[in-house]
C-alpha cells in the first residue's frame, strides 16, 4: 500500500512509519517538524508540510495515488491545552479539516486517526468501553472528539472510511530501531522519571496526591508504543479489506498510579528518583483505564508487551543511548522533501 503518515516524525508516528516501511508499504511522512525529528524517520520518505496550509498539503499529496492516510499530527498535551485552547482548535480541528479536504480532492477514502482517552473526561464506569459517552474535561480531548465527529459526517456524506484509535498512556521505546520519546519541553511521566534518574532534573513532582484513588495519585493505563503501532497496521488492513468505520480503545486494561510508576522506575533503573508532592495539574482526570476488548475481538489485536517495567526498561535503554534525545533538527523547506519522497 501507499500510505501518508502525518506526524510521522513524532514519537508514536515514527514507530508506526517504521513498521509500515519494514513490511514493504510505501510510506511518506508528512510533518511540519515543529515537534518531530528528521532523525526519527528511518527509511520512509519525509516531506515538510503544515496541515493548516492547503498549498503545503497539496505538495504532500503529490506523486499519488495514495491508498490511505494515518493521521497523527496534532498538539497533544492536556495541561498546555488548558492554557492555549486556540492552538488546539487550530492544529487539531482546522488542520484536520484541511487534511480531510485534501483527501477528498485526491480521492483518498481511508483514514486511521490518532485519538485519545482524553475524549472520555471523567467516565462513569472503569474500565472504559467505547460506548461510554464522551465528555472531555480539557480542550485537547474536546478537539480530538471534534475531529472524530468530523470523520463520522464525512463518512456519511462523502464515503470516507476511518478508524479512530483512542490511545491511553503511551510509553516505552524501540531502542533496536533507534526510536524513542523526545519532547521539548518534556511533560510526560515516564520520560521525566528517566531524566531525574540521569541527573538531568533534580526531582520528580507528583501532580496531586489527594485524588479519590488508593494512594491519592492519578491512575493511568500504560500501553507500549510498539503494541500501539501494531494496532495501526491492523486498522489499516481492516479498511483495506473494505471494513466499516470503527472506534477502538487502546490500553492494557490495567491501571497504575503515579506512585506505582515511580516505584517501578526505581526498581528497573536501580537509581534513586527523588520526588516531591505538588498541586494537581488542571484538566487531569483521576482514573483512565481502558477496556480494549473491542479491538481484540474485531481485529485480533494482542498487546505483547503489557508490563510497565518492560516499557520503562525500553525507554531507559533508548535514553541511555541518546541522553540528550535526537540531535538538533534539520528543518528543510516547506513542501520539499528533506529526504527521499
Ligand atoms: N504526572 C505527574 N508529574 C509530572 C508529569 C505527570 O504527577 O511531572 C502525572 C499526571 O498528573 C498524570 C500522570 O502522571 O496523572 C500521567 O501524565 P502524562 O503527562 O504522562 O500523561 P497524561 O495522562 O496527561 O496524558 C497522556 C497523553 C494524552 C492522552 C492521555 C490519555 O499525553 O495525549 O495520556 O490517558 F490523552
């Protein structure tokens, strides 16, 4: 297949693009490189394009036909979205709109979308099933939900078929392929714990220990980035077989508190990780744990790396090999391919 992967130079997208390329698909990564890294694109072509700019998208779609799009490019931080909702509406909704319009112009009718557990807000029942009514508690979740709804109506009217994958907390790395997580600034739990273990930060701050959970800290469902990446290939193949539009949760169905993840990191890394308790981070729901029964039953997805220790260990190995992350970025010209096609 010939696949465009938006956001394919980012943490999750680079793992997805690498697996597709390895199985023999023709892959073009479409990324504005505002957050992504040229060095994370190993094998596929790469074109720099900002989804908010239709002319740049035209260049990204050149050289088709393309069979499908995997859409991961987005702003994706809960905390930041509370302070800068405009950025979230612009990147995730306006950018998403230009993308589906470009697909329509170019006759591309299949899309796999990187959605999020943040659409659920504070769910009534845990583990969360896809039928749970979405009620996001932050602009990040709200903008991802808005795009899911756009996909629904584009499906009804224009025949677009899509799979929305609602990711829970993605963690781990693929050190064998030289891929890992590198954000500036880093806000995610596990990479921050690694930075503290490396002495790059003094201590780890727990965002609130007065939540209604056993130890008072937030509970999340962690999923290995490679298990998540494999789900994208299954979703793509489902659409290629003529499968209908679907929405799937992706998690392990097991919740770990912030304190439990800190303990696991201490065990795996064997170094001290000093912590301090701070205030809650606005927008954080207390508990997010997935039921992923639907994608297991319908697409045969099986998470092969469910242990949090294994996620931390793989992330730690990548980090030891790249203590400062990927090298400084080469940005290239919009619409031009810094490498390949
Ligand atoms: N946390 C801390 N201290 C920190 C960083 C995080 O206590 O310095 C806590 C957070 O409060 C939260 C947990 O660790 O309870 C996990 O936080 P992350 O920032 O790693 O991840 P989030 O749960 O905020 O969000 C992630 C993705 C979202 C996705 C969500 C779904 O970034 O895109 O998982 O569960 F929507």
